[in-house]
């Protein structure tokens, strides 16, 4: 009984602690969309299924107000951003951009992204085969475009 009370107390105290929210606005995402010429459909899919963990703008579920769930969600956001962060897109080299889009194709085609645990809680993140095709088509066009920029067939103002 004492242990139970102690655990409950600990839980109550824990509620005073929470990680900083990952919400720095939509500007960088818009820049990413413009640069990669994302069609409306692609914008919608990425925003619904990916950007909670791959941008600086996370939409949090209500249970993010519960510690320690928020720390667990935060670790996914940080893990996702460390591999692929569209809010940092402007800091990536052209080579890295193309490589990230190649990884995106791989992850989506192999059904590794979005994370399974995310799909259980976000209906809109269960991608249909049409949505996967739209993502892959767009990414491949952009990989090709970055390849052209890199081989200097296009004159680019993008210097790295
Ligand atoms: C719930 C958080 C979450 C969501 C939603 C999510 N990802 Fe991820 N993503 C991660 C994490 C965490 C990693 C790091 C690798 C790992 O743990 O598997 C990652 C890694 C990646 C990588 C890099 C893989 C590599 O080889 O470095 C790509 C690309 C990616 N995700 C694309 C996507 C796309 C596209 C979507 C949407 C269709 C998406 N992710 C949705 C969390 C997420």
C-alpha cells in the first residue's frame, strides 16, 4: 500500500516536468515545399503523416500533457529530426538533400515510415498505395532535379 501511494505521489510530481515543445512555426516547411515543388497531394501526406517527427512543427495529441508519455513522444521527434528534418532543409547540401529523398522513397516503399506506433494513433498516417505512389513520384522527380543541379546542367544559386 505504501509503495502504491509513493508511486502515485511520484506520478503527480512528475507532471510538473515536461520536455520543451517542438513548435517553431511553419515558415521553414513552406520553404521546403517551394524548393521541392511539392504538389498539394504530397504536401497533405507529408503534413499528416511525417512532419510531426520530421520538422520543427509538431501537432501534439492530448496525451502529450501526461508525463512520461511526453518524454517518449519527444524521443521519437528528436530521433526523426536527427535523421531527416525539413525545417533544416536549407542547411543541407544538395547531395544530402538528394540522399534524404532517396531514403524517403526507401522508407515509404518498405512501409517502415511512418512508425507503426504512430499509425495506431493517427488514422491519416496509414498511407494508401496511391499516396505512396504520389510521394515516390514526387521524390524521384526531385532527386533527378537535384542531380541536374549538382552536375551543373542548371545554373544554380545554391552554393553548397
Ligand atoms: C512518430 C514519429 C515519426 C513519424 C510520424 C515519421 N517518422 Fe520517419 N523517422 C522517425 C525516427 C525515430 C527515425 C529514425 C530511424 C528509426 O528510428 O527508425 C526516422 C527516420 C526517417 C528517415 C531516415 C532514414 C534513414 O535511413 O536515415 C526518413 C527518410 C523518414 N524517417 C521519412 C519519413 C516519412 C516520409 C514519414 C511519413 C510518411 C515519416 N518518416 C514519419 C520517426 C518518425
